């Protein structure tokens, strides 16, 4: 998902991430005034603190006990995303990936003593090549991404997947079940597997870019972003690009399903690009990123919505990118990635705030 972050300036993440074209732009005096005004409008967020500084930092997710975050970062010494963990006060930052290849989508196992993330390091130490502009605006869906499990300090690294094509975007239920995105069957679909990589099961079957699955805190449901493509030119182009390891992001909506893939229902009908859904601990609401208020631009903000589609509410009002939100397990804090306070073009940092109902 990281690509979405970058693509949107991260629609960042392409990839859902990825690292790539996050472009925040320097704040002018007028922009600073706008930022001040927007802060006053962010009534749900109190005591916003920046946990990282410089580079591109995003997709920060809480450990189950709420004491640490795992996130990905691009910085001068590591030109491709690497995985780090950090305490909630910004201290004790540790790189836990190999330092080679490109990584994305880190997550803690429920006990907190292990982590997983996707990486291309076994395909080569260098950054995998970015696509040229010959195909227009596309994101790379690297076939060399596999999902790995390791101790929380990055040692004892071993693969969980060994399939052709992209495997990434994994999160974990309280009982250890993993859900992830893969193109192993020729389409971008959502799967589950056990914590050791066994018992892989496909959950979605419709043509189109389903992905970014995120378990509810009770582990019974999965939120995801996607779009079903009808037969025709758009679907044909999507499939042709996917065979080349590419994806041209289009409109995306949010969906929820049971953990076995049943009872799929659409949550948003907003248009634009809606992605990176995660759950409020109450199980009744999703928080996510969208460009619905800037559909032709790169100003993504964070929104809240009830699972039944009601109660739609904007949370952030910053004039640049805000995305990849996640509530702490007790619901008292929100962590997110943002271009706010950027000192250089493209700088993205991880922020944490107290959540106010």
C-alpha cells in the first residue's frame, strides 16, 4: 500500500505507496495561514506530534499492546523503503528490515514479539526499477514482493509466501490469521493464510483491484479498497498492465466482508480514490484516506464513516496529503502520515494525535 502513499502524492502509497511521487510542496506564508486555520477545524485531533523528521515515512501501524509502531521509510542512506519500529514518543527507532531491496506494509504479530512485511530483497539488493512514463501514470506491482516473518528486531527472517507475482499488504487478526493482497491467480485479490504461511485461501473473486485488507479489532471482519470492473476496454487494459506488473490507479471505494470472504458489502459510494481503510476499536466505524474534496488533485485527507455508510465525516483539513490512519487499540490515539510541516518537497512524516470524540 505504500505506493498509494507515494502515488497520491502518495495515491501515495502506490502502491498503494509507494515511495514515489509524494509531493507536498513548500509552504508559503499563505499556506502556513491555511494550515493554522485547518488545525482549528480538526476537532477530533488534539496534541498532534510529529514522530519522524525528513525523508518519506508512512504506513505506521500499532502493536497490539499499543506501545510501538511499525512503519516504512525512505531516507538518504536507504533510497528504497525500509521497515522501522519506534516508540510512541518517537524514541528507540530501529530498522528491522534488511536494508536491501524495497519493502512495504509492516505489521506486528499479536504477541508483539514478531513482525511481518513484504520485501523484494531476495530478487536483488538494489531498488527495483520504476516504470517509465511510456505507459502513462502507472504504479509498479513488483512481482518480487514476498511476505516475510521475523522477530521484532528483524532477526530470524524467513519467507511466508513463495508465489509468482505480487504478495504484500498484510495485516493480522488477534488469533494470528493473516490477510494480504496477491496477484498469484492473475488478478489483484485478497487472501488469508495462517501465521506460518500455510492454508492459503482466496477471499475475493471479482475482476478488478481488490486489496489493502485490514482486520477489525475482533478479527471477525475485513475492510478493503477495490473496484469491480465490467467487461470492456477498462478491464482489458487493467489485465494487460497487470501482466506487466503495472497498475493504473482509478476510482476506488471501500468494502467490508466477513473474514471468510462472505457477506461483502460496499461502504462508500463517493467517487474518487478512497483507500487505506482501518477500523475504530468499536467495530462500527472505518477511518480512511480520500481525495473526494480534491478529486483532480493530490490533497488527500482523512475521513470517518460508519460501516453502514452513514455518518460520513472529514477528520483532517490540511492543505497537503494526509493518509494511512490507524487508531490505537484503546481508541485514544490516531496515527497517520502527512506532508504537513514539510521542510522540503516530498517530505512525509508520521504523526500521532490524541483522539477526541
